């Protein structure tokens, strides 16, 4: 176990990383909430912070440095788990008049997945990439919608 697990510097780093995860998730969540999507503000924040926590544990315990493979598997687990959560966002609706099915929620599921990646970025200290990616994501969700 890492000796600096609870030092003030380590604690400050954890607080900053979790704060960035909260911020990134909040931005995407706010956009989804403003469009009245089922997974909105709080959901995206929780997904981002949850992802950050899963990744912060091995970083704080020193596992990330000792075993890159173990660290990689943790990130893979987060990505898969959030993919499962996103699947709950995707709804198939039948159209009785035509007998066709309509798939809804793909963008919301993708937004949850992206929020998880923000948590991973923030927990690894890559907040600059998170800021850029958050900006790009908002552009995609707000502006690109007009091209559809």
C-alpha cells in the first residue's frame, strides 16, 4: 500500500480530481437535462464521479504503478459497466400504425459513456483533455443536432 495514501497533498489531489469529474459530468448532464432526457444532470455527475472513484482506488493504492495490466482491466470494467447502464437508456418503441420499431436513446447512452470517460480522465489527472473533450461534446450535442 502506498505510504502517502492520506497525506494532505494526496487528499488535495483527490479532491481536485473528483471536482473535475463532477464539473465535466455536470456540463453534459445539464445539456441532457435541458433537453428533458431521462438521464440528466445528477445521473451524468454520478457516472463521472463513480468512474473516477473506480480509477482513483488503484492510483491511490499504488496498484496502477505496480501493474499496468490490472489498472487497464479496471478501466475496461468501468467502460463495460457503463455500457450496460447506457443500454438501459436505449428504448425500442413499436409503431402500431406501421408495425415498425423505433430506437430511441442512443445519444443519451453515448453521453453516459462519455461522462464515464470524463471521470477516468479526471481521476488520472488529465483534466486538460477533459476540458477539451467536454467542450467538443457540448458542441456535438447542441450544434450538430441541427444538422440531423
